[in-house]
């Protein structure tokens, strides 16, 4: 490199990658040699790894920005340059970054250049309670003097193997240095073996706009989704979401979010409701970026649009927390937990009491990347719902294996 021979340096460094990839100094040298030799994609990969291994290396972050610029990814370059500028560095380097940032901000944005991401996946597994049914075989109804009723077989818990497929596409279109258009669509279908009454299809789509200024990013979007069960329309939801994200520093971020939607049930219109959610979130990178922890708290309300069915509506409070950890270059572990408490309106028919539910969800698993753009994910999920109305108490254990291909 000192002799101005980046291709020769790249040829020496590249074969050492399998054994030296976790050395940030090696990844930095590999990245700048690849960049100066014209291998932009390899340079980005190596420099991103160098920054991940050593987030304090502002020089590596600035070189990563240079690689992004060479690849035409101006927005990403701007982000990395601003992060590098916030760190400690020589005055000459800081001045150079300021000049590059000024030039980027003055350049017209190519509004014809969109950034898109997509995926297809297949999955299979087993569900211990496909219909989320209570384990109770019989129950007493206070409205009938405590007479004990037997649960019909079709309404009892059903375990079943399942399989399915999903796909999604997201597009981001820059309008100028601050504004972007965003859109996404996702589809998923699930088939149960020997329990096809629970086969489901799900489609959701969103379209909105994002505005970035300094450390703040504002997004708002129209959202909609459709859900079918047993090849029949079950529910649709249409509404609006908004979020404000603020980057506290290069390792942490806070967010405030809100959603409002209209729920429409095809089979039972009396369940139609307006749903509102708002909350606060926080995320932080740990151990030089190899782990990420996040959490949020929220309040929600579903208000029935029909009169006389207050027991269908509820108010809820909840909390979510999760973490992701990079174990090796190919393995990543993740886990998430959620708790929600719901208090329903009115009195539950036949039980003469107001319904109160508590639900606990836990998910954990691994991501394995056998090759670029491919991901294999074994996953286990556990759901425990408690209620003062026995019909709504259940346990559910789901394990699955998913294979995903991402594009581009």
C-alpha cells in the first residue's frame, strides 16, 4: 500500500481472511486495499466488519464512508461520516470530513435511484396448540347456576405439524438529502397437517415518507393487512403509523411510536373495532457492537364500533425486550420476551364477570448463514395466556425451521 500497489496488497491479504477476519486491523487493511483496487463490494464488507469489531476506530468509519461513496450509496456514506466526525480525530481529518459532507449535501440527489430489498422463505415445524384452545375439558357457567359443560372436541386443543412459505419486498426512494419515500409488502401462508381448518394466509403492505434531520428521523406510513383462515376472509386492518427515532450516540437510540387502525371482521361484524397503540422504545449496542439489546413499553386500546358489545373491547399495557448476539461470522443468536395485560369492558356473557387476561410470549433461536444472502433459522416460541375466564387460558409451544434467501 505504501508503494501505491493496492491490488498487490489485496492479493496478499485476501487469502488470510478465514483465519484473520476477527482482527479489526486486518479487516481495515483488507478494506482499504480492496477499495483502492476497485473492489468496492469487498471493501464495504471488510470495513463494515472492522467498524463492528472496533466501533471507536473513526478512521475505519471514514474509510467505510468512502467505500459507500464509491458504490453510489450516498445516504449511508453521510451517516458514517457524521458518526466518524463525532469521535476523536486529528484536526486535518475532521476538516476533510467536513469538506466531504459539505460536498455531499450540495450534490443533487438522484431521485431515479431506488434502494430495494427482498426475500423469499420456506418454513416447517410443529404447533402444540394450533387453535389457541384451553386445556380444560369442562367448565362451569355461573349464568346457568354453575352447571358443568363439556368442551366439544372441535374446540379442544389441537396439535399439528405445519409448513408454509413467505416473501417480502421493500423499496426506499430518496427525494433529496432529507426526504425519502418508503414502501413494503409481505405475504405469508401456513398449512397445517390434519388440521386444515387453521390454514392461514396473511398479507400486509405499507407506504409512507421519512424525513431525516441531524440525529432525528421521522416516519409516517399508511398500513393495511388482510388475514384469511381456512380459505375464508377473517380480518382486515387499515390505518396509520408514525414514529420518531433519535440517535443519542453511535451506540444507542430512542424512539416514540403511535399507530391507529380499523379492524373489520368478515364473519362477525360486531367485533369490528378501532385500535390505538402508542409507546416508547430504546436500543443499545454492546460489546463493540457484537450484541444489541432493545426494549419498549406501550399502551393499547381496542374500542368496538358496535354498541352493546363492550366485552369485545379492551385496554392493555405491555412491555417488550430482546437481544441479538453475533457469535461468529456465520452464527447469530436472538431472544425476545413480551408481557401484556388486557382488561376487557363490560361483563363476559355466561360468566358474570369482567374479563382480565395476562399473556407472556418468549421466542429464542439462531440464525446460520451458510452463504451470502442465505439464512437458516431454527426457532422456538412459547406462549402462556392466563385469564379469569377459563375459555381464554391456554399454553402454546411452537418450533420451526426456516430457510430464507435475501435479495439483492
